């Protein structure tokens, strides 16, 4: 093995718990600045102790309100907490739909809390990747818990499984549109269902329906999603919500699920990174390499079809030149 190189200054700043450095690094991650990569590499071995909890579900169900209450409760029990809010953005305007920048007030000067709102512009995969790196920076920074609120954008919501060890799906009593959302894959990712706005009529019925739904699912021997009714208006059920999250976390530790989950997440992350790299390389090659220029020309002239061309390109790209020796 190579001797360990000294930590990059930005990585050292994170380990010193420098909040300014943390904010700057998250911005770099958000902009996909390649300069941040050595820091991310150096910090990776220092991560893995934070509990990363995803809070997801349709707009307006009370996710931000619940995050606020969970934050207060966790701080009261002495835990340090990072919060990441992923904003909804309109694919048409590229702007924020409701300007729903997370409405959380950090208790002035509390060093045990770091709140960050991330834009969700760009493709879902990119947003998820940036969110994962931001959560990991908060982990390296030393936060005990990282709460990640994702909003409304189905793909990002589902991608929370590739970021968080426990995913909470928040719903409200009158399931209408939410049923559609469930079909879109939210049901499969839930470790805990939270029926919020329990102060409104219908919460018990919704919980009962959901309980039936969960009991029908074929998950023998595996974790059965818990169902908790909360009201962010009066705070009821919030301690029970956290207990359900903790039970799931304990279950992961008991049955080797944490390592399995981390392995699955590693596979997804590496896949994304390799695809990014390959896509970049390939685009450059197709546009710049003379041998490909001739091929593109032939495809344009209908002498070769694009399928055959893709086979030719894949074959030549796989046989890579070995790295030059120094
Ligand atoms: N009645 C009631 N209203 C709530 C509750 N939780 C949140 N709300 C309200 O629902 C609206 C949306 O809440 P918000 O936390 O922003 O939802 P988010 O979009 O899921 O983050 C706000 O007006 C909240 O005051 C609740 O438990 N009961
Ligand atoms: Mg919100």
C-alpha cells in the first residue's frame, strides 16, 4: 500500500469542525466541482458513524415541521444534528416551485446543528449524488444524526434509499394523490410510515389501511415497516416516530443489515461514478478522435447504422491502452 498522504487542508478543516469549510465544501459538491474529490476521498474513512435518516413524501404533508421537531428532540437529548433539505424545482423554469427553503431556525450559536438547503436543479441522479456527498460531509464533521428531507420529486425521493439507512415516508390522513405516489415507488422504500396531521380526522383509519397494506406485503423475515401517527401541530407522536427510527437502526445493526445496505449503496454509488466518468470520456472521444469522426460521418451518410456503430465503439473503448509507465 502507498504511504498515507497528508490530509488536504479542507479535510483537516472538517475534522476541526470548521463550519465555514463545511459550507464551502457542500457548495462545491452541489456545483460538482472536481476540485473537491481529493477532500471527499480523504474524508471517507472518517465517515460511517452518523445515522442518516431520510424524511420523504409529498409536498405539504409536514416534513419540514417534523424535521424541526425531531431536531429539537435530538438536541434535547444531546445529539448533534445535520439537516439537509432538498428543494423542489420546476423542470420548466428551473426555479423553486414554492420557495420552500427549509423553514428551520438554528438556535443562535448552537454548534451542534448545521442546516443546509440544497437546490434540486439538474437531473435527479446529480441531485441525489450531491445530497449523498453533503450527508457524508456532515458525517465526517461529527454529526450524530443527519436528517435529509426530500420533496416531491419522485426520483429523488426514491433515491433516498441510496443515501439514508432509514427512510421515513410521511403521508397525511386523506390519502388521495398519495396513493399515486405510493405506486410510484415510495411504498417500497419506507422503513417507517409516518401519518402526520394526526390532529385532523381520519388518521386512525389511514393508519389501519396502511397496516393492512403492510401486512399483505410479502416480507417474511425482513423488517416490517412501522406505522406512526404524529401531529407536528402539537408535537404528539414525535417521540414515538424517533423510537421507530431507532428500532429500525437497531434492527440494521442486529442482523448485518447495515453492512448489506452499505454494500448496496456502495454498488450504486460506484456505478454512478463510473458511468459519469465513462460518459465524459466517451463524449470527448466521439467528438474529438479522428477514427470516430469517420464513423460518425458514415452513420450520417446512412452507410452504417447507429446500433452497429455503438458496437464498434464499445469494442474499441474496452480495449484500452495500458497506462504509460513513467
Ligand atoms: N393540522 C396540521 N397541520 C400541519 C401539521 N404538520 C404540518 N402542518 C402544516 O402543513 C403545512 C405544510 O407543512 P410543511 O412542514 O412545510 O410540509 P412539507 O412540505 O412536507 O415540508 C404547513 O402549513 C404546516 O403548518 C400537522 O400535524 N397538523
Ligand atoms: Mg418541506
